[in-house]
C-alpha cells in the first residue's frame, strides 16, 4: 500500500539517481547540451535548479524550505567551483540563474505561508509570531523578549523566579 512515507522514500531513491545524473551533466564534457533541447544555458540552469529545489522539498518534508533552498544554492556554488576545476567555465551568471530557479521554487511556499498567517494571526507582529513558532524549543521561546533578542533570566534581574 502506498503511503506518504513510502512515496517520500521512493522519491529519495529517485533523487539519488537524478542528483548523480545532474552532477555528471553539469561537470562532464557535455557543455552546450541544452542547445540540443532548444534551451539557452541560463534557462537550463534555472530549470535544473528549480527541479533540484522542488525535489529537495519533496524528499525532506521535515526541513524548512528556506534551509533546503540554501542547500540547493550551496550545491550550485559547488557545481560552479567544480566546473572551474574540470576545465569548464566557472560562471557567476550561471550561479545567478541557479538562484532564479531556486527562488521560483521557494516563492510559492513563502506566499502560502503569508496567506496562512493572515488567516490565523492577522494582527500579530512577526516578532511575536517568531516567539510562538512551535519549531523553536521551549527554552529558546522563554528566553527571548518581544523583539526576539535574548532576555536575561528573572533571577539575574533581581526578581525571584519562585
């Protein structure tokens, strides 16, 4: 029986193969391959990193999207450095197009999160929402003030905690 957890496991297996293939295509002697598909190099980078980012979102549902997007960007940096070491061109323009693809994958989730916040907490400021974030530990939530800055414990401010 197919369950969400089994589907994620299958996607993880597929992602290993896709990641290996993408690495070979980006580092191997295949420069210009995208032209045979009717794509420019820039568009190919954006599409590839859109797919990498969406794939990461699918295979790592317990991680924050922004952290996964940063991981995809780090992969893009490593690929560009690797291309520079393998005789292909190291290009900041390619890295910028990687970031365009990553942003295109990330933006709908951020918009949906904003829509959710407008429905459930329309009048709360972001500092308060940050303090209430369930992903933070109870100790971190209790030690932060309303601005998100750490606050000294009550006992060190001359107030008894008992």
